[in-house]
C-alpha cells in the first residue's frame, strides 16, 4: 500500500501576486499561501489567537505577517513568532513549483 500523499494542486504561479496572500482550503482545512520576492510559502490557515483569525487576511510586510485580529507578528519564511517569542510557531508546509503550477505538499 502506498502511504505517500500526493501534492495538492493549488493553481498557477500567476494566480498569486508577489507580496500577497491567498486562502486555500483542502479537505475542510485552511492554509495561507504567500508569494514573496523569495518564493512561495504555505502556513496553517488560522492564527493561534482566541479569534482563530484567517491568516490570509493578515497584513504582509516583507517576510512578516501581522494577524488582523490580535496583532501578533510572525515570520512567513520560518513560521516563528516575532512580536511575542512565547507564542508557538506557525505550522509550515512545503510548496512545489513545477512548470508554472504550484502544489501544496502535505
């Protein structure tokens, strides 16, 4: 039996502008897909805060995001907290780029 999970197709690279973030849902789980100058990044879809705010609604500046609800900031590249080092890191997922298409590797 093959237990390897196939990457999930997100869309075309051109679907997401540089410096922006999009919500992507797969099997009722949300992911935030970021496109930065340095490439594509995927993190969990919701902040750890009480409101469980969508991270696709966060403010993006450079390689950092700020939760629109709680104001905590995180590194988009590593998922590490910036504003409060006691916070847990955000879960990161690999992105595969292939022939102009992007895939989420779960």
